[in-house]
């Protein structure tokens, strides 16, 4: 897979939409409700996020067939091998990571057994192979802004032997109320609680925008297995 493919996917994904839309709103930590969430960005008129419906809770299909359809993941990634049964079993165990040089923070999701997965501030394939990537020009947990949307993307599959392999394989299992933790290189902790989970089309870049008065974390990967023609989004809010 070439860097050109990855950059083309990023460019397509972050193209801004300008339509007014209806939104997901004030939610409790355990059971989200719906209402307007207004996006606010410098030099742009505020607009509301679209009203989206959370995907069904049923498990996604799995396939180990070599004839499975071509797979498209967050950065226009193609032909990643479907996991073996042994690799899938390993995703059910606790997975601990070490921060490589260049990682700006770590990601921990206790309920998924992910501990200190590295987060790199880059959308290159080299960065994505090391763990999770932060979309440049979106918020960081320590950004000095009235609102934030820390936007992270990771592989659903990825290449075996890399730090990103299956890192977000079970992201579809995160439910409202579950905790996500980010830590910077100095050990400062930023805790979030999941408020929603839904899927969007690849071009729906409104999910990268900030929301007026909200301090959000957004996680993205591909869905469903093995078609991968949509993007799975998990929203969490700072606690």
C-alpha cells in the first residue's frame, strides 16, 4: 500500500461539508438522548450535527475466506488479511503497548483490554502502523479552546506484526457509559465517558468538527466486517 493512497483517503475524508443538519445531543453517561449540538469553528457559521442512529448491536460477520471482498479502512487501505482464529483470540486478552518515539499520548480502553496504545500526530501510513493516529488540525486534550474534539483513527485490521494490528477490532463493542483514558507523555490523565456509537459514510467529515460548549473525544475505524464501506464512530465526553 502506498503513501499516495493513504494521503488521497485523508484528503477525501477531511473535505468539509457545509450543509445544515440535525444532531445528536445532551446525553446521560449511560443512555444517550437526542437534540441539537452546534458546531463552532473560527470563521465559520455554527451548524448542527446530523441526526444519526446507532447501529444494531448484533455482531458483525467474520470471514477468513481468501475470497472476501476488498477491504477499505480509514485511510483508503486495501487488501489487509482477515485475522486468523488465533489472532482473534489474542484480541480478547489484555494488550499492553509502549510509547515509541514521536507518540504524543497514549490511549487506554480498559473494557477492550487496550492499555497505553500509542497515539501519533500524523496521518501517514508509517504512523498508523505504529498504533493510533490523531487527525492533525483537530483538538488535543490540552488545547486552549472553548470546546474540543480530539479525533483519533485506528485500524480495524491492519498488518500482522505492526503496533496497529486489530487495535480497534472490538470498537463496535463500546457502549455508552464506558471509560476511555488519554495520557500525555508527562503522565497527565484525561478521562472520557462514551456517549454514543454510530456509523457514517466515508465522506461525512462533519464528525471531525468541534461542537459548541462540548469537550469531546472521537474514535474512528471501519465497519462492517468484511465489507468496510462505512466508518464506525465512537463519541465520548470529558469527565
